[in-house]
C-alpha cells in the first residue's frame, strides 16, 4: 500500500483513526444480514434482482401479479443468496403461479423478515422489543414512520397521527418528519401560505416534544431540492414561537446541494440569535443526500439544471466544507452537528476536526439502521453519542416502504459510494482506494475554494435581466418553466398575482382591433392578403430569425401573459406559466422547421396568402401562438380571431409578436363578434388555411359555410386511463387526479374516464387515495396562490351540469361534486363509480371536473372500452408489465399515448399533439411536430428529367413488384415518374416514416414519435392520370396502408391481381369504377364512406374503418361540395408529386408515445427496452 499523498495533519490523523476502528476486535465480524447485503452488492445481478423483488413481488396488491413476477425472477437467481433461499425462490416461483394466494403472502412475510434489520414493524405491541435491543449499548434512535404516499389530507393526518403516537411512547424520544408528509399537493407558488399551513399542522407535535420531561427531539427531514427553502422557513417559524424557545430541534441539510453551505450559515445565524435571546440551540443533521436519482428526473423533465453538484467527489468535498464550518467553536456553540454518514473516513475526519477546535461534545455520529452494524461500536467510542436513523412501518403498509428500500439498495450498490466497499475494507487495495478518494475530495475542496465556494446551480430569475430570465438556446431546446423553488421567482409570481386582480392588459389593443361590420373586416382581409407576398419573399431563413426574436420576446412577456390569463380566463399561475413556455417553444420550433420546407428536391412549397387562426379559450396563449407562428413560418399572413372568452390574452400575445418584429399588416388581430361577420371571415375565398382548435361540431359548421375550406383542426377529446393490477396504484392515483381535475378538467386532453382491470377495481387503497388526492385539491380564485382548481369559464350547463348533479342507474358517487359559488363556476371534483360501458359519461365530452370509473375483467375489454368513443385524442395506461404495455400500444386508437404518467401537458417536439378519429379534422399532422408546417402550404411538383435505366434498385420488394405489375399500363416517362416517387418514398421511409424516434432523449422518459399505417380512399377523377394512381399505390405499399379505390378509368389489371395474393403487395379492400357524378352521389348517401367487408385469399373476412381520408387524383370541384359539413373526412387534393416527404403523409397516422422509463429515478430497463 502506498503512503497517503498529503501533508494535511487532520487528514492523516483521520486515516489512522479509521485504521484503529478497523483493527478493533470484532470490527470485521458482520452479522448474517450484513453479509447477505455485501453479497448482493458484489453480485453483478444482485441489485437488479433485489430491486425487482421489492418492486414487483412485494409491492403489488394482486397475488397473481406478484406470482407472475416472482416466477420470472426465479429463472435467474443471483449467486449471493444462501442455498436454502435459492431453493425457496425456485420452488416458490413455480408454485406461486399455481397457488398465488397461498404462496405470495408467505413470500412477502419472508421478505419482511429478511429486511427487518432495515425497516422495523411499527405495530405498537411489537415495536418495544426491537427498540430496546437497539438501545442496549446506549445508541439513540431517530424514528421515521414510513407509509403510503401522501397524496391527500387524510393520509397526511394519518401520518402525523402515527408520528405523534410514536412520540408519546416512553421508549421514543426522537422522531423525523418531512414537510411533504404533512402538506400534500404542495403549491410552492403559495410559499408563505404553505409555511403557515405546515406550522399550524405540526405545532401540536412540537408542543408535545417541548412539554415532555425531558423534552423530546423532532428532526425536520427533507428529500427534494424544492423543499429546501420551505423546510428552513418552517423550521425557523417554529423555533421563534415563545412556547418553543427552550426546545432544541433539528433539521436536515444535504451536502450534495451546492446551496448547503449558505443554508447552514443562514441556520447558524438564526441559532446564534436564538441563543442570544435565551433560547435553546438547534441541530443540523448533515447528510450527503439520497434523492439524486429523482433530482435527475426533475431536472430532465423541466429542463432545469441539476440541483446537485456535478460529481460524487464534489459532493464529498462539499460535505467536508460544511463539516469544517459547522465544527468551528462559534458555530458549534449554537448548532449541534449530526454527522450522518457511513463513510468511516468522513466520520474520522469530523472527529479530528472537533478535537482540533474543542467542539467534540457538540456533535453526534449518525448512521442508518441495518447498515454496517459491525462498525458502530468502534465509532461510538469516539463520539459523544451515536444515533441510528430507524424507519418503521406498519405491516399492512410494508409495500409502501418500497421507495425507501430501493433508495437504500441503489446507493449501496453505487461503485462511487463508500457503502459498496465497507464490507471489504480489510483488503488493502480497497482501503487504499477509499483513502485516496477521501484525500481527493479534500484536494478538490481546496481547489474549489480557491476559485470561490460552489454556487447554486439553479439561477433562473424571472425578475432579473435577460441573461437569467429567458433561455437562449443555440437551436431548438424546450423553454424551461419557472422554478418555484427559487425565492426570486416566487417574488416575481407574487407580483403577478397582485397585478392580476385589477389587470387592464390587452384592453387598449382590443379597442383598436374591434370590428363590428363587414366592410371594415373585408378591408383587413384584403390588406393582410396583399401583405403576404412581401412576407413570403423574405424567405424561410429571414422569417425564422423573426420567429426566434419572437420566442425571446414571449419569454420577456411571460409575466404579462400569465397576468392576463389569470385575470381573463381563471388560469392558476401553476397552469399559466407552462403555457407561456409552450408558446415560446412553438415560435422557436417552427423557426427551426421553416427552412426545411425549402430543402425538398421534388416538391416546392407555395405559401397561402392568408391563414385564419381561431383558437379556444382554455389555452388562450399557447394554442393561438402555435397556429400563428406556424403560419408565419410558412410565409402566410395571419388573421387571429380570438375566442370571445380570451380576447385580451390574444391581444397581449399579438403585442409581443409585433414587438418582436412581426409586421402588423402580416399578423392582424380581428376581434369580431360571433354571427354573420365571423361567418364571412371563415368562409372568405382569400382564406388559404383555417386553423381551428375547438369542437368537431364547430369544424362541421365551418365546412358547411364553405365546402372547400382548407381546414386544419384539433377538435374534441374523450380520454381515458387504463389501470391494470400490475400498476403502481399510488402513482396511478396521483397521475389520474392531476390529469382529470387541474384547470377544472377544461383541457381537451384531460382524463375523463378510468378503466380498472380485474383486481385493480377491487383495491380499497386505490379508491381511498384517489378520493383523498382529489378532495385535497383546493378550488377557488386563481388570485389565491393556494388554488389548484380555478373556475369554469362559464357556469356549468347542459351535459356537464347533468354529469355533476345526476347519477344514472346503479351508479354512485365515490366523491360527490359540490357547487361552491352562486354563479355555478366553482365546483369541487366529482368521481362517479360503477359506471357501465356505453353510459353517457363514458362517451360524452364534458369539459369539467368530473371522472367516471368503469370496471372490466380483462385488458382487451379495457382497450375496447377505451376505443369505443368516436374521439381519439389522448389515452393512458398504468402498468409495469411490459407485455401489457406492448399489447396496449398495438391496439389503442389515439394520437397521444401515455404510459405510467399523466395524460395532459404535451410539450412541443417532445410530444407533438394531435388526435385520431374525430379528434382531428383535416390532414392530421401534429402541432409541434415535424410535419405540421407541410400541411399549411400548397405543394407544386418540381419537374425532372427521366433516367435512362429501367431497373428498380433499392426499393422494398413489394413496391418494386407493384411497379413491375403496373408497367404495361405506363409509358417510359410515366414509369420513370413512378420509380422516382418510389425512390423518394424509400428515402423518407428510412429517414423518417419508417422510424420510431425519440429526438428529446431524456433518458428518464421515452418520447417516441411513430407512424402507423392509415386507411385511405384513392379517388382517380375523370381528368386524373393512371400514372398518379400507380405512384400513390407505391406509397401505400411502402407504408403498408390499406386502400380503397374509386376510379373513373380502369385500374391496371396487374395491380388488381397482386392485391389478391395471400400476402398482398398492397392491401386494396375495394375497387369501384365510377364517374365523378356517381362518386359524388355515393359520397352524399354515405355509401362510399362506410366500412367495407372483404374476403382475403385465405378466406378470412376483413372489415375496414369508415373512410376518413381521401387522396384525390386530378381535379374534382364537386367532391368538396358533396362532403360539405362532413368534418370526418380529410381530402388531400394537391397535385401528385414524386416527393416522398409529402406523398407518404396521407398514408400514415402520427402517434406520439410517452413512457415513464424509471422507477424512483432508477432506470426501468424493461420499459426502456420495450419496442415502440
């Protein structure tokens, strides 16, 4: 072993102290549980097996699910287990499948016994004995009550009641509790109010501690960075109360936060003042930090910097930095220090520091129950006291300890963590490695201190200048939401709430753009259409520069936009802030996409002169911004006609875009009344695109006004979440409540139905947690920062009012909604139980705070119920079974799919948004996705010279054979055109449409955009050409789309023969030869659009979907008239090109899939590997 590379006397003394501890008789004799833990850490498969066992066998309520997972785990048993355990797992895994109700309870009981050295049974009658045994050697115990996830006030009260009961016991004098454990559904924007609430909630517990004789001890714990300021504020508020002046109490600080030293100094100053006023001191329990995995998740999903320091070495260095500060005499006098670590070098270093400063009596060593018990006796001799952090849990809630156990297992197994080496320190090489890590952290600390102490990584400041208030990415990155954990942002938010009370924003702009009569509106239309030529002539790159400036200006306007949304539409700050981020994302994303339109080889974009954007009121900034910036990116002028309920929000949005450099004549705000004037705007022949977000009925109305209206619409949603017995039911309950009730359920993506599969419907805990979480949400004014659910935009009426007040046959209220104001706009959440498939609340879009529960027996039934509506916007599933998830992904009919997470809050590019079926009208490209701009322009073919060869190289076999079959009907030029199109199709299939791609690559969440084959009716009009039909059939063959053909001329016989093969080259379900007039008549009667049934070459019957897409070949002005008012059918009637990027679009349906890919922050390898 080499000599230590340091001349630091304290460090050298610490190293020698560690040697003495390890040389102490009995120090190297771990108990059997410790040996088993050591074996787990050293076995490459040990951690995965242990976490899988805890999470997939112990956690599920359904013994069948546990048995299935147990059997899978039993196939690959790690070597560290004793032979009898291996045998038990092998036998139990096999028999568990046969008799799960018998075997699985035994398995769970055995698991509880195996980890009884890590988590103690909290049953009152059983707790005394293990506590007494642990105290035999003078060790003090810090008791922490684990339990169910605290989703609502009932569980919070239960947790507090349980902790209080523990503190009343004679054998308990020290407990830990977290702010998040007593304040569910935290609203950090309501920081001051939350502090008041937590103090009121916890005050009886602190009084009990103070009134006990002798006084007992309470440690205020924390896990997440977001809780740091809140926990300190609560702690200080308690200890300034006169009746608690003599109570010593504690708080945790996490050294992996660069904020730790500043936080310690704040607490030390507070403690010194408290001592000076005659009060008791405080205690700080210094830990490294055990929530790193979830901090990474939080940072990745929000786009915030990681709150913790950049490396394990930096965390170790910061730990020592705080140790050095805390053990100075001036600080130790007021602040007792708990040195919470299993790293013997850190403990020894703390002991040396304390002796050097004469503060030895002002510190404690703190360790975790069940970890390194063999080292405790040695450490205890050199510290005034040793405290064991002792988790306890009731047996009926043992599965709730899963998160704690996984965290312990994960941190122990980390190769950078001392605990992974603590069983091997008698090996000189291991000792030297840990010694050198210790010395390296001291050296790193000195180097960092020379450059200045570490500063917080989270520096966003919405009150600051542009450098810190707005992001400035190079290229596209999602705009981070405002971080409420930062004091500057909370102050900024408080100002917004105050201004919103009497906000006048947007009023003056509305006055200037109010149009009551048709002549004035017509002049606006003409002026905008004329301005479009100059805007288009700027070119895509210059327009993109303007949109990038717009993104930055929208960021600057964030506070104003939030203010007007709160004042006008009742949005809470927590809902409005991400909406501004989305608006910024739209501008930035379409700026990056615009130049790509001009880079295609075989088609040229032709901007339309005028696009009209008619947005909804429920997303009054993001959705209009998305439509406006998309149209602007293409070179079109835009008229924005705001929703009547959100006119001021649209006005402020336009102010921002104008200030950014968008010409006022190119972006025109038209505040027009509903009625004749609006109808004339929508139906004006100058309108080249109309972007609608609203109901399908509105889309039908618009197309009835103008049959050839090029409508691009995202319409209604009736969205559901399936919950299977394999789900994490706690997580499911939390996600469902937020998906269903935030913004009072007024989101087209909101969850309206929950479908419970098999025993998931029997879970009393799930229903209890669902009710607890929903009833805890605060309903009220958005001007109250505590509010989770603001008002309905209008008093409840019609179907929504009936749903909130009336039950159907045999239904019952799990949580009955209540009207909370005289106007009928404030309603508490309602959860309706025992709903049958096909009931009105299953099928009817309600747009309010209402949720229906439906129970079914199987996943297939659940999917059938989920697909039963005419709408297909969002859909979710909660299941940790990869086979269930894969089956669901293959069968569900919706545009945006979510696995093990909420189903609202789609983010630009990450989860492009748009539905299937009646949730989408028009071309069907997703907003915020790579194809959206292509639907907002007209396309012209780019002529090219034919190639000389007749060979078909590089094409999919089915496509090549289809072209060969059609060749007799084509001349050479036509053949070459088809071939050129097929080659382009192949290129774009390989680069885009044939891929499932996650461009965001967050790691903790998979966000995949994929393409599914569509069903298309190909109509060859009387003036169309057969070559174009063949070219499109080649596209259909490449995408495996299903087609029906209506043709005014004979379809090439070779193609018809190929379609009749057992494995057809292109699936053609129907061929009808008919004139344009006959086709129009079949359209009007509905016959041409109805599903068709056909028999394949194997004699199997197949039924198509109703026609929702028609690709027209040639010109047929009468087709649109025949379809007037039918919003169900999209017509693609541009000229046929050889550009695969454009021509493949009608034959595919976009689907965005978002999958939570972690468990408690650790990678979920199964769902990460799932093919999507």
